[in-house]
C-alpha cells in the first residue's frame, strides 16, 4: 500500500521529464535558412567562424545562433544638397550590396545585422557623398555635366563605405554590386527660371532667323 503514493509521484513527474527532454533536444540544433549564414554567440561571445545554411548541432542553452542575410539587397535614400551657386538639388540613390559570408561574424560583432549596416554605413555614405559632390558644381553644371557628376558621386560613395569599414576593422564586409542615381531635381523657383531662360533663348533665335529671312528676301528682291 505504501508504494502507491510513490507511483503517483512518478506519474506526475513523467510529463515534466518529457518536456525537459524535448526542450533539451530542440536546443541542441539549429537550422540556418537559405541565403543566410549563422553567427554563433556562446554566452554572448561571437565565434569567428560562420556556419552555412542547413542543419547544425550546437551546445544546448549556451549557444545562440543569429541568422545573417547574405543575399543581394538594396538601400535607397533620397538626398538633398546645395549646389555651388546655392540652389537646392535632390536626387535618389540606390546602392545594391551584400554582406560577405566569411566575415559575417565580424560584421555582426562590429556593426550589426543588415538593417544596421544600411542605416550606419550605406545611407550616411549616400547623404555625405551627394552633398560633397553637388557643392562643387553650379546647378546648371549639374544638368549639363550630369554623367560626370553621377560618376563622382558613385566614387565618393564607394570611398566613404571603404573608409567606414576600414575604421570598423572589417574592410571586406560588403560587396557593392551597383550604384544607381536618378536625375537631379531642383526647386520650383529654379525650374521656372530655367524655363524662362530657355523661352528667352528660343525667342531670340526666332528673332535672328526672322531677321535673316527678311534680309535674304530683300537681297533677292534687289537683284
């Protein structure tokens, strides 16, 4: 009769033991998603080697795996700047880039996940580069020498990113695939002034053409 309470106690413990076994088992492995690498943090310390996509064993309760997206992505930013003649100009820049898997642990440790990389590396590079380059040209030159200006902006963005990554001690963290820059946009006042200038030039050209026509007709009549 005395054994029945012990048996009931064991029956009560069985579900708890099963739950503990399940928790222990599920904490002993991780599945890294496709297009990602795993960054292992052991009691908070980042391990230097990433793990590829797929199934992996890990130390239960001690290891936590952060999934870092290494697929091609883009950061887009609309930047406003002042030209050399103090005209406000806006342009939208899109940078396509990816985080390189082999150094993903160091990138995660010193910068952060992909969203942080975009906010602290890519977007500041766009803003500062557009401002620095636009200040070297007048508003008219930004239009007439647009290809040259865009090339300088692209080079400035790449240099800014390289310097930032070097400062963070992860110089090979990113691969820049492409930099796309939209046409420059100016204030309504500047656009109106350009429109009036173009109209005045067209009217002046028409006046010259008309004068030339009349002279030609007069000479023909004289002969």
